[in-house]
C-alpha cells in the first residue's frame, strides 16, 4: 500500500502512525508485546528505507513512565527496538512538570505560565545533536504549538542545564 502511495504522490509522502502499539499484526507472530513492538518497528524501518520516506510514530509510555516525573525514551512501551531502529526520538513533557522546583516555588506567577509550555527533548538523533531541550508554547484549545521554539534556559528536574 505504501509503495502505491509513494508512486501516486511521486514520493511526496510522510506516514504517520498513531499509535505504534495499536498497529495490528497476526497474533501468532508475536508471543508478547515486546515481540510485537519489535516486529512493527523493524517493519516500519524497512518501509521507510525501501520507499525513501519519513515515518513518524507516536509511542505509548509504560506504567513506570506514566508515574515518572519526567518521561524518557526508556519509558516507552515495548522493546529496545524502539531505541535501536529510530533515527530521531523526541520526548514531550509539560514544562511545569519537569522544571526544577526552584523555578516554581519562588515565582508562583511564572509557574502558572509554565503550564502552557511543552519541552521537546531530542533524546536520540542519529544524524546530529541529541539531548537537547527545546520548548514550545502550547495553544491547547487549538491542539497546536507556536512554531517559534527556543532552548530551555531553566534547570530541569534531572539536573541538566542547556547552555547556548
């Protein structure tokens, strides 16, 4: 199907998967969720490479990630294939939740403003810089972000500080 779409669009195609763990495969091919995720991720990577198209996928968090103060790549549900096969992994966290508490405790007015920002952490980037934190203002009523992002300048809860 993807090959037909690539041909019909002249290769001007991006595939979005929402979300990876919901992709259906034959039940006998996978014994557990880890096997299932590995099969799906490897299949998507094969499609991306053979058709020369980008594939973006939303991936669900595991239970530990849902409880964590800050979500990371290792919190994603499934297998280590997620880490190995993807070229870029971007993890999103609400800025208010991941800031060091000093930024929230001593300035309650600013703290409320931080709830409207999302930190995009580039945790893996096969072709460039990784472990970057970039923030974008969230316009929740419109399900949109302001495209003018900036590097996070405040200290985050895992003690990383981004310097420009």
